[in-house]
């Protein structure tokens, strides 16, 4: 699993159970379990197909509630950490809404599932802050790699 894949919004893609791109492909059973988990948590209102639950990473063409990938693409940056307006109102809402799911995740997830979701989603602000700090120190935020949808 590659820990260096951070989405525009700060999600740790490689930790996400939906992330289905090399080298982190998921089995059909893993994707099905994720679809069931997403319904139980409340991320979806029904169990969706494996095709729908599988994610190959953010791109400006992909739907995002907060438009982070599209906004970053428009500005020519990889993540919100590189934006002079960070954290904007949109990202503050993203952080807040994401954290609002944490209690339900603790309730319905196994310890391992919760730990995975915590790493994937609940640390997005921390991930972006770390990238921003690295950038201030003159180090690149991330290696140049864009995951193709």
C-alpha cells in the first residue's frame, strides 16, 4: 500500500477500502464488504454495486461534494494544502462533515475497519497540514503522480 497518495481534500487514498487502483486493487469480496459498510455507516442509502463503490482516485472530472479536485486542477495545484486560501469555507465544511461520521463508524465498524477509515478519512486535515508544513520547508508535497480514473 502506498501511503503517498493523498487526495486533493486530504484523504489518504491508499488506506481507503474503496481505492481500487494499482498497486492497491481490491477483490470482489472486499469491494462488496465495503459497499455494505458504506450503507451501514450512512455514506450510501443502499448497497451499491462493486463498480460504483470502487474508486481509482480523484480527478477534476469525478463528482465530489466539495469540488476539491476540480478546484485544485483549476489552480494548478495537487492538494488544498498548496492553496493560499486554505482552509477555505468549503474545506472547513468538508472536515466538519467528515468528522460527523466518526461516531457512527465507531458504532458499526470493527476495530480494524475503524482504524482503516480513521487513516483514510478522519485525518484529512492533519494530512493537509503536514503537506503544507513540508511545502513551507521547501520540500515537495508529494511525488508527481496522478492516479488515472
